[in-house]
C-alpha cells in the first residue's frame, strides 16, 4: 500500500466507518472495551503490550483472526487469577489480558 494524493472522490468515505475493537480484561474483574479507528495507529507496540501485561508477553490465537495477549510468566509471578478472561478463552490466565484482532499486534 503506497501513499496516494488525497482524492476528491467520496467513495473511500465508507471505509472510514470501519473500526477494530479490543478488550482489556483486568484480574479484578474490570473490562475495558475500546475502538481504534483507521487513519490513526492500527496496533500496539511490543513495549505497550509488555507494559499492559506487566512483563514478557505470550500470544495465543483463539478464533479466526482473534488473539489473546497475556503475561507469559503470570502464574510464576503470582499475578492474580483472571477468572473472566480465563472463562472467555478456555484456559487459565493471570493478570491483565488483552483480546484483540491479530492485525493489532505489530
């Protein structure tokens, strides 16, 4: 995809209504749902993911193009069990967990 000069055509305006949703599950039960709109950043950096989960990340594909990002050493570090995220993905997760489309992880 190369950069193109702005067009006066409105045919591309329908693509601007597309968005991606990501969900952050905190171990205390809080759930944060957000949207990332096109034209802005489309994903998370490694540093942002590590800061979010509090350490080294692990990524597991769970459905179609959806992934879960979590702390690779969460259980070893004694992070609290994330009951809601564990139920959502079907295996034990500890600490803060990110659920998002695969393309959002760069």
